C-alpha cells in the first residue's frame, strides 16, 4: 500500500510538471504597451506609444505623425538612437500622450492652478508667466517655464504628482514643493 501511494504521488507531480510546461501564457494585445524610445545625444529620452503612431518621417526635422493626424517635430540632428521596447522586457512607464491635457495641480501654498501640456511640446499655466515648454524624460513630463520655474508631472502608483523647482534649481535638486496632480481630461493609455 505504501508503494502504491509513492507511485501515485510521483505520477501526480510529473503530470503537473508536464501540464505547466505545456501551458502557454495569455499574450497581451500586440499594441498594448509597446513603445518606441528616441534617445537624444544629450542623454534624455522621449517615449511614444506605438499604438498611437501612424508614421515617422526622418527628414530635418524628424516628424512623428500620430494616427489622430497631429504631428510632432523632433530635432533629427540631436537623435543618438531609437530603441523599441515592450512590456515583456521593460517596466511600463507612461508615454508622452499620457501627459497631454489640462492638469489641476497645487502651488505649494494650498492653492490650485492649471497646467496645460500640448502634444507639440508647448506648455501653459494659469498663474505667473504662462508660457513654457515640456518634454518626456524617464516617464515624467518635465516643464521649463519662462519665469525660471521648472515642474515635473509624474505617475506615482495609481496617482500623479507635480514636483516644483524654483528659479535657479534644476530637476536634480531638492524640490521646492510636491503636490497632487490630476488630469482634468484624461485619455485612455
């Protein structure tokens, strides 16, 4: 009887091992999280979701043409390389399109204001000198304002935060304040 239990036990383990080896994981949709990353000569990276891109024209300047028809120019002379990434090999970070929109953020003094990030890299805010530019760096929107302030909007878990740096500070310095950020017109990723 003891020998029969051993044989049944070993057979069960072997059967489970074979079933596990033959099982195929469920693949994600082809365009689900694939990105193209343009690495510039100065080291900063800009990510684009492949599902949103219709074409890339490598002229001077390079132009990304999105499926919705809008275009984004990139300085082709400053591009070091282009990398293709997918969710199987990299940690998923939000792409550029994730940050396009109107963000409600704090000013560090318990007041709120709005930051609008356009697909062409232009940025506007509802306080101070309103004009700035933005780019995607390591999965966060980095904004440089004409008044000298720098802001970053980043995804932290399931929420977003705005990190502010006063004039004279860089994105590598200790932030002047960190507040919650909310996209008032979110688009699906």
